[in-house]
C-alpha cells in the first residue's frame, strides 16, 4: 500500500520480494515472477525450498536483482524492511554503485542476555546503520534503536472504508484477529470470557466474540466456542482475504491487546489498530506505543491494565453505551484516515525519502 501511494504521488515503485517460503516437503524450485499486487509492481525472486541451498539462492538472487536495477536506473533509492541478514548482499551492491538505502524499522530488538546470538544481532544492527542513510520507524520510541538520522515515524496507509453501520444490531460483536496468543491478548480474552460466563451478568447475552487467525490461544478459544454460555464465541481460524473483510465489516469492536508491559510494547506499532479504526470499528487497545498519538484521547478505549476486570469493564460499557461507543469509533476512524490518507502519506514518504539524498 505504501508503494502504491508513492506511485500515485509521482514516483515509480517496485516491490522486490525474496520469495521466501517453507523449506520442507518435496524439493521444489520457483522461478522469478512479476505481477501487480494491490496497485504495486511486484517482483518475486527465485526461491528454492532445499535447506541451506534455499538461503544461498535468496542471497545471490537479491544481489543480482539489485545489480540489474542499478544498471538500468541510478536515480533509485532502496528501502529495506527490517534488519534481515538476507538483504545484506543486495545492500552491499547498492552501496557500491551509490544507491542510497533507507531502513524501514518495524520492530525493536527485545533485551537479551549476553550471548553469541545477541552479539551477532548487535553487529547486524550496526551494519544496517552503517549502510543506510535514514530510517522510517513504526513508532517514535524506535528512534533509540538506531543511530540513523533523520528518522520519521510512519504508521501506514489507511484509506477510508468505514461503510458498515456499527452498533445497530441487538448484539455487539467484538473481533480479535491476526496472531492470537498470550503476547497479543489471546489468553486475556479467554480468561475474560470464562470470568463473564461464570458471573453471568445480564448484559453478556448481548455480546458476541469473533476470532480469526492462528496462534497458541486458538485451541482454548475454540474450546470456549464449543461450550454454552454468554458471550457466544465463534472461532474462524485462518480465512481468505474476502472472508476476513466480511467479518471485519460485520463486527463493531476491534481488540488490540498486546500487553502494556510486554517486551515490544514500546518498540513496535500494532498495525491492526490502523486497519480496525479505518474500517469504523471502535478499537479497545492497550495503551502502548504511539497508539494514543494516532487515535487521540477520544478515539478509542484504552486499557491501562492487562486484567480480566479491565477488559470486562470495557465490554460492559460498550454494550450499555452504544451511541457513545459509536461516537468514539467515528473519532478514531477520522483520526486514522487523516494520518493514513494515501495521497498525504505518499507525499510525506517521498519528501522524507528523497530529502537531501545525493
């Protein structure tokens, strides 16, 4: 979506994927292929699924692709997504031929005990900081994770698509999607459902929980879906894009429950927040990262404690205050679509990426 926004702002873009996939099963090799994905020209490089050989193929393919790009256009800027060692050969080629490199830093590195792995991680981070000229950040706190300057927080593209009418059904529906495990609130949601069912308050009959995606908490939530009681739980598992879009459009509330004091609470941005708010859902989110800066104080319900009591209280308030919940959802949607408007974001990206670049 960023590539499409940049292209619409007047700069040609190509997404180059190393085509990484599973390295198990029968030997298979996939040739390079090109297609247009969501409005962006995308090239998938050669991929071979044999262990060790697979990594070597991707290392060489990336370098060769960068060399070919450099031979055709020298007015290119390379953006690399996170600090993957697989990019290093391509980055070295870019550096040699004088193509500037911008780091798109999406995730921080959690603190780790001294070890060979943590030492190599620090060496890799330093290498990326040496080869790149500036950085896009998933959240402002990541400024401390890189020595690159200048930096700019970039929260993604959020085209307005809040066409569904929320909070009009007799039942309030709540969605938790993506990776569903302890680190994303899967266990907290399961604990909360169990607590509500045990207490059996009258308002719970007007609440339904929808779960999509995969993760360690899916089996527990699926077991709750098989049991009677309110709130009703439905677990869809992994879905197609079309099915997920339909579920998103039919639900009123979106959950973003990465723990307030988790390892990545301040060093990444929960991208589901952008998606859910742009779709018109009321976002119930932990108060982490730059979420409040993006949605505003009156654009979401913020959970400051990772407790069953806090989440249950939010859900009870929503069921009993639907007009107010709809107003909060509208505030959040307006804030997100203003920040993530494709035309605005595309222009902002171009101004930052090309500013003062030789």
